[in-house]
C-alpha cells in the first residue's frame, strides 16, 4: 500500500505543509524512520528527532512551530497522536481482515454461526455454540459446548473457551489463553488426600474486553467469574474462580487474583501483583507492581505498594529506611555504648 | 434435568421437610439462588440467607433448627456440604460424559487405545502411546510418542504431553498445560554462549493428580520429574526438571519450584511462591503466598513467610515493625539529640 | 540401541579400562544407574558413588585415580562431563529425528517449505511463510501469515507464531509459547474506558535462542521486539512490546520484562524477577530471583537483589537486620527508658 501526503491529509482532515506528492508505504517511529515512512511528533520532548529524521512524511500538531530546517513533508492535524493511532488501527484492520472458513475445521451441526466470520483450520466449534457476526476464530481455537462468542470478536490461535462460558462483543483474546478451566477447589479428607469440589459455574466476559496471551481465567464453583466491560488483561495473568473484575480495570502481566475477590472499576493493577481471596478492592485502586494485597481496600482511588501492601507513601518511606538498616543498627550500638559509659 | 425434593431426598439418603413435589433444575449458592434452584446451608455463618433465599429446595444438616419462617423445602442430611458436593460431582459427570472418537484426529497405528474413551477432533496420539479405559482426550491435545495416560483421566483441550512422559489414572489436566518440556539446562562456553544440556529424562504424574491450566512441568535431565499421588497444582505453575512433589501437596497459582528440589508430602504452597533449586522441603510445610524459599526446610509442619522466608511468626513481627521504620528512625534521632545535649 | 564399551571409547576418543565387551542400553545418573546403564563421574564430590554404582560403564576424567575397588568398566576421556553431554545430545538427536509431513496439516500454497523438514498433523502454515531446511514443526503449531522460521529449528507442539514474526536458525521453542501477541498498549479515553493502540510491529528472534514452554513475547507497537543471538528463556516468562534482550542473556522462569526495556548481553535474570519499562540494564547484570528492578542499571557485571532492588551486598546486609527488627525495637525502647531515668 502506498499513499501520498495529499491522500493522508484528506484522510486525517489535516493540511499538507510541503510536497503533497511525497509518498509513504510504511509506518515507523520518528527515531527509526527510513525514507518512505510515515511518522508522527506529538510529545515536545522528542522534537529534536524531527530535524534528523529520514521519514518522508511526519504528522504534527496544528500549532507546531519548527525551530530549524525540516526535510519531511508535514501534515498538520488537531492531535498528532490520535491521528497516528487512527492510522495504525486502519492499517491493522486491513491487514487482519480475514474471512471465510478454512478446512479442515470442526463445526458441530447444532452451532449457530454468524455472518462474515473467519474460522481457521483446526478450530473446534462445539455443540450449541453461538458465534456472532464478523468474529474471527483463528486456527486451533476451541469453543466448548454451549459457549458463546459475540460479534466483532477476535480469538487468536489456540485460545480455549470451556463449555458454557460467555464472551461478549468486540472482545480480543490472544493466543494460548484459557477461559473456564476449573476453579482450584478441594476439600481435605480424613486420609490426608483432597476431594475435588466440582466446578459447575462459568466465566462471563463482557464487551470490549482484551485479554493477553497465556492468561488463565477459571470458571466459578457455582455462578460466574465475571470480567466486566472494558477490562484489559495482559499476559500470563491468573484470575481464580468467582472473581469479579470491575469495568475498565487494567491488570498488568503475571498478576494473580485469588478466589471470590471483587476488584472495583477503573483500577490499575501492576505486574506480578498478588491479591488474596474473598476481599473487595475499592474503585480506582492503583496497586504497584509486585505488591501483595492481603486484606480489603476500602478507600477509593488510593495508591498501594509493598508485600504485604500499605499505602504507597508509607511504603516508600519505609523502603528508604530499609536500605539504611545497617546504619541504623550502628547508631543504636553507638547509643548503647555511650549510655553505658555514662552510667559507669 | 428436573428433580423433585423426594427424588433428591432418596438420592442423598435424607428426609424431606416441606413439599416433596417441589422441583429444581439447577444448582446455586444460597445467596444467588432463583426459584427452581437447589441450594445448601452448611456454615452457620450463612444461616441468615435461608430466611431470604428464593431457592426452591435447600439441603441442611440433620440437626438444623430454624429460628424463623422458611420458604423453601428442606432436605435434611448427615452433612449438607458433603451431600451438595456429591450433587455437583454427579451434575458434572453427566454433563461432561463425552465418548467416541471425533474426526479428524491423528492416532498412530502403534498406539493402544482403551475402552470407552473420548478422543476429540484434532487430537494427536503419537507412536506407541498407551491410553487407558474411560479417559477423555479433548480436542487439540498432543500425546507425544511413547507417552502413556492411565484410565479415568481427563485432558482438556490443548494439553501437551511430550514423548516418554507417564500420566497415572484419574488425573485431570486443564487446557494449555505442558508436561515434559525440556529442563532449563545449559553449560557456559568459553565464547560467552551457552551449550544446551540435552534433557533425556521424563515426567511421571501419579494417580489422582489435578493440574490447572497453562502450567509447565519440565522433563528431567536424566531420570524423572515426579508429581506424586494426589498432588493438586493450580494454574500457571512452574515445575523445573528433576523436581519431586510429595503426595497430597497442594500448590497455588503462579508458584515456581526450581530444579532438583524435593517437596515433602501434605505441604501447602501459596500463590507466587518461589523455591530455589536443589533443596528439600519437609513434610507438611505451609508456605505463605509470595514467599521466597532460599534454603532447605528441615522441620516438619511449620509455617513460613517472607522473601527470603523465615518462620511465619518471626516474619509477621518483623513486618509490623517494617511499617513503623520511619517512627523508629525519629526515635533514634531524638535519642542521639538528647544524649548529645547531655554530654555537652 | 545397545553399545559396547569399545564402541563408546572409539566414539568419545577415550581409553577403555575394564571389559571392552560390556554393553549398555541407557544413560543414567551414577547414583540411580542400573545394570546396563552408562553413567559418568566428573565432580570429585560424587566420587563415593563410583564404588557403589550398578552402572555397567562409567565415563571418568583421564586422570581419575580410584581409591577403592570399582565394578563398572571405565572409559577415560579428557573431560567426562563434556563427553557425557555429547552422548546425551546424540541420543536426543537420534530419538527426535522426525521427518516428513503428516496429514492433515494446513500449508498455504504461497508458503515456501525447506528441505528435510518435519511438519506434524494439525500444524498451520500461513500465507507467505518461509520455513528453513531441517526444521521441525510439531503438531498443532501455528505459523501466521508472512512469518519466517530459519533452518534447524524445533517448534514443539502448540507453539504460536503470529504474522510477520521472524525466527532465526537453530532456535528451539517449547510447547505453548506465544510469539507476537499484541503489546499491552491502551490510551485512556475521557469516559474512563481505554482505546486500543494497534500493535503493528513484530518480534525478531535471532539464531541459537531457546525459549521454554508457555512463555509470551509481545510484538512491538512499531518496530521490533528483539531476542538476540544465544538468549535462553525459561518457562512462563513475559517479554513485553519493544523489549530487547541482549545476546547470551539467560532468564529464569516466571520473570517479566516490561515494555521498551533493553537488557544488555551476558546477563543472568533469576526466576520471578520483575523489571519496569523504558530502562536499560547494563551488560553482565546478575539479578537475584524475585527481585524488582525499578530503575536503570548502569554499572556492568554487578549483582542485584530485593524489591525494590539494591546492590546484592547491601540487600543481604539489610535483610539480615530486617529479621532482627523486633530485637532492635526492644533496644530502642530500653534506651529511651534508661535515658528518661537519667534525666529525671
């Protein structure tokens, strides 16, 4: 695909500053861009790159004033970052615009398949599955019996959705993630062994959720594990049975949430965080990477850190002193010595 | 499936207290139950729910005495929790009662397949594999050459068993878990690169083990990585080469056990725990979530916490003071100031 | 396969000390070896095993002098460990010498397939894929459109390579690992939801890299996430978008590297380590398990520990005192009491 500055200017409703016939055929960061690349400058911190870049066309904010000579053609728009993001999105929606049903795949006769879907080879669509319009089921995906996937979804290669689980619309799930495996529930028996507590619930994933690769979300013992609208989960995350994640909450890679815990909406959970079971985390909580949350968070919109976690500021102060512990011990020894001298 | 109170009473060997003709068609928690649901009350803590629930039938302990009016029909049994667990189990064993061989799947002519098995589409059964009776191999599972799976097992979609690995009977493995990938063994070479140490051992998983989703268990360099009878592993766990996990040990999500470590039986390991290699962990050890175990645990049946870990009680005491470090520093500064005044 | 001591002596360029007609048919550790096993002794620490072992043949260093009677036939070589490693490698290269194309598999007509490859059943090879000579693609692997895999690679069952990603030569990737899932990039919108930032870059994996099972490596937003020559990654690792891992760096299980961070060559990162985004880690850094790295590491070849991390020695000193905090508090209380008495 090749575009002129003029075409891009029209697409983005921007004005061209330079040669409207300059062409580009790829997107690149301004610092890496080669001739033939389209790039952008939004953050003034990176302004120096615009005087060195080999990009052929650069999208800038409308009010950008150059403080030196510039080689590329500029396209001036209301918001350079938003405009460029839009281009990335267009690029991918053209690139990943798969359709049709590849053979061999397995579609149970009772499954209901929507319009304009993609079903890749070796995908498995079980009994009574409902698959919405325009959804893409990549090769080797598994949709268990009676599961449902809404419209406009993308399930990448190897995603596994267990029976009875419900996926909303415009959901993206990356390769290797597992939705609906059994919750970890066992009852200790008298002989020291454990009896399995059957997990008959399901997982409900609401609209506009994105889930990274190799993440595990367990089905509820009874009822549902629920991932609410707009939640974004990174890779390798553990969501245990009967958990609820509030809308628009973001969780970074390798974090784990234990059973029956409810996380409020608009929260931000860092990487490798661990959260115990059976607690509530208030709306808007921000939890630093590697923290361990061992009790409920009641106050909204607060920052937390440490394992076990305390308020972010308290934790920062304590951590600073932790590093000075040897010095502190020397001072105490010195105080003891002096006081002893004194009391001789 | 629809059942009357009378039918359930007979099934559970309990007595019906209310209308024996009341019917239910689903199982639910007492606090969530709708009309037509069967629920249970075991823990007195939740007794208040029984006066509000919409459940049609509730299983209670034989000696339960109501302190107010109750709408649902009761079924009185020896142990309400056990009785309800049994129903969950029955429900799932009917629901997941898959049989037969779906096409296309790949079964090497030299494989020995037991009676009454389920083999899902796109499953791969390699050369010389032995698969026991009544086992269920879900779609897209891989059984490498010369691996074996006992009887009564369930391997959910996408499980990968490498060559030569041995799975016992009544084992459940959830989607995406990998058994028998190479141990992480490399020898540093003079040019700074690493030479691979070939891993020619295997993994042995004994009877009654359950393994969650996306867990990795590496094969031994030589000999076997062994998961003993009755072990329960959660999701996203790392078990390195030549590890041994003792019988009935339970490990929570995202924990990791390094190479050649042996964990005693009846231990409980929390989520995100890390354990170094080449050590023994005594029988009955209980390790708190996020702990880091960096040396052998010799005493049996003790609790540990922290990273690096110490005894649970010591760790709790130290953590309380950690949070008071800024206050402690102020006190030391004050002591120094006073003592200086004094010695003027 | 059965070999005589004489044959092995010739293969390893060693001298036979004992009966050259003794035969072996398996490899085993000296402490576990049964009759018919070939074993080795390299580390003097394990010398006592050679006087008890049931191994039929043991490889030893040329200069080994027995201090007691020995049953097995010895083969004396320059370096017993290296010689034995070589045998392990030969054993596996014969054992895993798969070739040919199993049916059914999906190979897009535009894909270019090299010579002497193995492609397992249910593998998916997308449009414009290039697969090098002698590479092994196990069952249920996915190679997305326009991805490439060099020569001499092994991708075990269920590996997923997204579109446009490039895998070098002699690369090993274990089951369930995902290369090229979307980076975790979202822009907060005014209504509290998040807009996806499309990830149009790729992942480049250079030659001689090995990647364990269930590891996730995200594609770059633009440009490439790069895993350089000779890197060894363990299981369940998270590599975020636009990360670069320097050559011959080794990362243990369950570690995570956040977006745009660059790790220098020859580094060693322990298990469950977390590293924040947008920083550089100097060449030769050694980071202890469970550490949290929250800022750049500038000095080369240093050891780090703790979360947040400090220099290894400082951290060790502080941790020792952490365990003595209750004692330290008692001392401070005592000092305050004494000083008060004094100033009465």
